């Protein structure tokens, strides 16, 4: 963290003071040259909107889960609109009028959208509006990136209505001459926000070799038994973004569960985290669930701040919360921010959640134009105007 003198100097330079938030608790407008990363809390899944220093926008996921309210968060800020519509409204409120790039880390409802009775048909009638397609209907998406479409190889999407609807949406985009691309592992040119470098580390069950745009499969060539079959989470896209001295990691629902060592190669997140290396800010893989955000992941990233995109009663697991915080004598300490901490989860994690920096709300990371520092803002996701409810002191980037 920065010294008191540095904090005061940064506040003065940005014309933002603690008293300013008391008078008008809205997130100050992003200034040219700054980088914003918004982790949007709809209560129904993941969505992260990055606005680059040049103003270009990059949306990662737009979930719309229909999970039971007995075990998951209610819709945020309310249920008067579908989650994808709220994501678009959030984007508009911060000045985004179009999405330059969108990316679906993998094909699950809490990342691309589920189907329910109130989902209307698309204009061409080819699919239902939900999640990502809801966003696209309100804020046109220039280029969409999928984990492998249209050539999934052996990593076929699930045979489920939500997956069929998502694929129909992609097919409709292609027919309309709108860009749909498969993730290029190792590429740092597929997603261009001027001033940043965004490199894809994994996708579709393959990992970057560290050289050019070459990748390797971690799946054995031998026939796989029932226990060894990867699931959709295994195929998640992961990436590292750098902006000068600042670094950020996100990896969808990559996991580390090896079935107690019986299937060691199912730990996809540890080798990916080693590629990413030490990072300023990282999202917890798979919402910090019991099967992810393992010891190798946290050790390799050693992030100053971890962000848990939580919406389920199991987000995060106790071991994952303890690990991210570093709640052991002598362990490296990290700040943890969660978009949600449901009452039952707070009871399970009552040793750890009181140490979280946030337990409800949108989480916005803002990096200074000179990339020397960043701040984290928490916005009240239960209100449509999303006022600021927490402002961190500036963190110094690691460089």
C-alpha cells in the first residue's frame, strides 16, 4: 500500500477527496488514459466490463442463471429487467455505447445466459434473448470471442437448451456478417485496447506454451474413463491483461480438483496461474468454489487483491477464503472483495468473511493513467443508481 503522503498526493492530483464521496457518492467519471475493470453484480452470474485507456470496451461473460433463490442471490438491483439488460444499463451509465469485444469464457448459464419463460425471441426468431445476446441487442457487439466456435473438436458443448440457444445466437451473428472468432491461445493481438496487452493463456482444454501462438493439450491421448472426462469448466478461456505496471488475471471457471490425486491433469488452473505469474488483481477461479482457487493458483498469482464473483451459497468455500486472505501466521496477506456473501455462506465462513473488504456490490478497479497505482471501488448493486459504498486507499502497482 502507498504511504500517507502518497495517498494525499494522489487524491489531490485526481481532484477526488473523501468529502467528495460524502456529498455525491457516485463513481467519478473515468478520465482518458485510465483503465477501468467493472465486475458487475447482477446476482445471477459473472460479467466483467473493461473500459480501456482509449475508451474501447471489452465484456467478459454476461451470465443469467435461473438457479433457485433458496441457494442463490436474488436478481440485482431487482427483477424488473433481465440480467443482460441490467448489464447493458450499467455500461450505459458509465458512458459505454457499444461493446468492441465480448468474450464467453465457457458455455454455462451463469456466463452466457439461461432460458426462462420471459426470454423474448430475437428479431430474426433464431434464438431467445438472454445474457450475452440481451447485451448485444441493446449495445451492439463488434467482435465476439468464443472458446472454439465453430470447431470444438472433442470438447463439445453440453447438449442443453441454454447451450443450443447460445450457439444459435453465434450462428445468427455469422449469418448477419458480425464477427465471431475462436480464441487464439497465446495471442496478444486478438483483443486490442490501446495501451494494454491482453494475452489468452488457455482455451478449449489447451494451454499456451509460452512461445508465440503455440499451445499444448493437457488431456492424455489414451482413452479416458468416466472419472477422467473433463467438464465444461475445464475448457474455460483464461487471460492476463497488463497496462504498464499493472497486471490482471481472470480465468472463468478453471478448476484444480484432481479427484484426490486420481486424475492429476484435471488441475488446469495451476499451470495457467504459473504462466500468468504475480499479479496485482485476480478474479477467483470458479467463484472461489470448493474445486478451484487452489494452493498452486494463489501461490503463483500472489495477487494484492482477489475478487470473488459470487452469487451462490457455496461461493466461496472456507479453504478458498482462508487461502486468498492468507489467514495463517506468517502467510502473505491479500485483500479479498466479494460481489456477494449470502447469509448461509457468512455462517460457514464466519472466521473469514469479516476480513473481506466487501461482501456485496459491483467491484470497480481503476488504474491511474501513469499505471503507478490503482484503487478499488465498491458500488451498491441493490440500487439502480449504484452509489459508492467503499473506496480503497490507492495500491501501488508491482511493475
